[in-house]
C-alpha cells in the first residue's frame, strides 16, 4: 500500500495534557513493536504489525482512535526497529536483523538498502539531523556494550563512537548541535556536542537514572527530550540541561519508543512492548519531527 495524500486528522478537543490513553489496543502489534514515526501523510508508521518483518500504518479516525492496517512487508530475513522520515518523504528503517538501514519508497512501498552496516552488531534506532546526516545506535546486548554510527547524506557510514554501554535511544537537538544517546542497561543519557562535519567535539553525562531501563527518545521544538523508560511504565521529559521536568504515567510498563504527530504536532505516540499496543498523550509543545506539512 502506498502513502495517500496528506491526511492529518482534525485537532481533537484538548482534554488533560500528559494523560495517557489507548490509541491502538492490545495485540495488534507483536512484542517487537517499535518505530514509530509520522509520515508526510499524517499517519503513524510502526514496525511488526501482526508479525515480525512488517510495517503497519495507523490513521486517526474521527473519534481520535488509531486504525491500523498493513503497509509493507520487508524482504525475507529483515526486521525493522527504529523508523524516521526524510524531507523528501522517504521512510528509513533500522533493520537490525539484516545489519542495514533500509529505505522505503512511499509511492509503492518498495524497499531498498540505504546503507549496509556489516561491521555493526545491529542498527537499533536512528535519528536524522537537520543537515541531513544520520546517526544509528548499535547495541551489543550480550556484552552490555554498544557504539554509534554516523552516516552521511551520501550513504557512507563510519563509526562515530565506540566503547559505550548498551546504546539504544538516539536523537538530535532541533539546532543540530547536540546528539543525545542513551544506554539502556547503564540507565545513562549522554549529550555529544557536534561540529559542522557532524562529528563529536565533546561529551557530557546528561542524566543517570537509578532504576529501570531506557529506550527510544524524541525531542520537541524546545529541545526537551521525551524518553521511553522501559520497565518503569513512564515517559520522562527532560530539559536540554538534563533536569527532569515530569514523568508521564502510562498504562503499560514497557514503552519502547515515542513519536510526535497530530494536526498540531502535539500528540505523543508511545509503542508498548508488553501490550503490543500504542498509547498516546497530549503535550503542550510540538515535536521536532512531528510530520507537519
């Protein structure tokens, strides 16, 4: 199925902010539910719908609920994780099973390889900087370690930083000057200052949590980070200086990633591993990448 024309749902009545509700119910996706990202058509795209190696498309109905349908099947042996969209509307998918980042053409759902990463453990999550550069987290779960890759617009990949903990969630600040990477097992989030060439100038520890894991992250337009706290059943919202602004309580316990969308960019979608479902809440600030036209 190809992407339809821009189909942003109308803004729903405001209701309480930061109050989670179901968007897509239990069991629609597998426990490999991840992604997620809003495309130029306003729909949410999430991997592993009804089985691994698939991508689901979720559109918002008039009541504000998500209606999921199968969008694409990846080639045999490929399983997606993080999803992002580029400015040209193409979808990019971290294929952890095939050690590659895939590119999906929204016109016909055809799949090609954007960059092969044969020396990676896996690409787990990906982020796109404002200048068009890409970054991929690369955890080695068996050894509680990981690394990060930098991929240029030309598709050339290089190891950006190694010798880290279990790298997982990854995001770039709205101004493109900071790369945020979290380590799931070590429960740390690092802030890497980036130079004009997209490489690291310096690093600092942004925050370390005392318990539970960390998974996917997204930034809003103010540079605040929204962090899926796996096992804690919350999304932690951090300021750019690492202050904990709030924790949004979820219905499930194992959020894997977050994405912004909706007509005003303030809907926050949360993929839930323990439920195979998607929850959502409203923020007072739009996302950096909210799928807005």
